[in-house]
C-alpha cells in the first residue's frame, strides 16, 4: 500500500473510535458509570478535527467526505441521546413492551440517516449501492473452489448466521415456548421492523461509508472498517456483548461484500432483514 494510502487507512481507523460507541462501552463496562455529558461533543470535536486535518493535507483530502459522514452520524447520535434522556421518552418507554421500544428506537435512527444523506448530495444511486444490483453476481471462494452465485450464497449465509444468533439471544434472554402464539401474532410487526431497521442500518453503516471509502483505502480495508463500526455498535444491542460484536462484525462483512459484488443493496437488506425478524420474534418470546 502506498504511503498516502497507509496514512488514509490509519486516520480512517482512528476515526472509528469516536464515531462509534467505544466511549460509552468503556464508561459502562470498565468504570460502571454512565458516560459523561461531554463525551459525545468531545467525540464530535475529534471527528471535526480529523476532518479539518484532512482538508489541510493533500494526501488525506480524499478521506474528508468519509470523516464528514462520520461526523453527521455522531451529531445524529447526540440528538438521539438527548431525546432518550428526556422525560417524555423515559415515561413512554416505561409503559410499553420491549418490542415496541425496539421499533421506536429504530425509528429514531432516521435522524442520523437524514443527516448522513445530506453528506451525499450529488452522488447517484448506483454510487451509493441503492439499486438491486446484479443478484446473480458470483463470489470467488477460497482454496480454489469454484465461484458461487449470491442467489445461493445469500440465503446460505442468512441460515448460517441464524443458528449462532438464536443461541446467543436465548442465552441472554431465554424464549418461553408458551409465548409462541404471541410471537406468531407479532409476525406482521416483526416484518415491518425488520424491513425498516435493515434498510436504515445498511444505509447508515455500509452504503454511504463504502461509497466514500473503497476508492480511498481499497475494498478490503473499507469492509473491515465498516464491519468494525457495525460490530462495536451492537455491544448493547441484539446480539450484545463481546460475542455480539464479533457476530455482528462478521455478518456486516458478509453484507458489505454482497454490496461490492452485486453493486447493489438488495442482498444485504434481505439477509439483514431475515435475521432482524428472528431477533424480534425471540424478543417477543422472551416476555420482555
């Protein structure tokens, strides 16, 4: 990798920490306290500083739009945090089911999505992978095995990820078989949640960031960066904890790979959505 590419990759990786929830994880897990109010603004300031440095250094200038995208996500995250700390949100979440909270929490992510969309004005749908793409695109396999079409690989990966995901979720919050009827009645809501949540997360964590990164640091680094950001973001999500970070990171890499191979969004959205349906239904069956 050329010198300027190494510098771009180093700064891109450095930006992942303030862009994500690493600071929140450290506060809650290491120091057993809620993150201070200044944490989000300080992380935003660091991202804006990196953006200013990228504008001042010609070798880092190609990274500027990626850093601006991360800053937009951070502003959105700060706004969501302010809403969720508010009295109205706190009172509402205290009287609804956890499944309803999940849906509403995903809707709040429209805030960073809209801010992120402002940073890509001028880019076309194909540049942002916002097309179906070539659903039959082939992915070369390791060890000299023949390439496989995403029409087979996509469903296979969704099934492969479903087992460990279900096991991890049930270890955290066991499913009650007596609530199977409630879960079946929740299928329409689960499908709606999955369709929306997968769409906004694929846009937020992959489509825009891959569009900004691939030409700057290469496809391999871009996939690793976006997968790390996606994985870290699941520490308090579904799946959760360190194992959840690893699982989400691996799944995110596969979904990003499908975007690059097919030059489209559909397989990533379908695979992601299928697992979100499973998550929602298991949450309902856990009685939370």
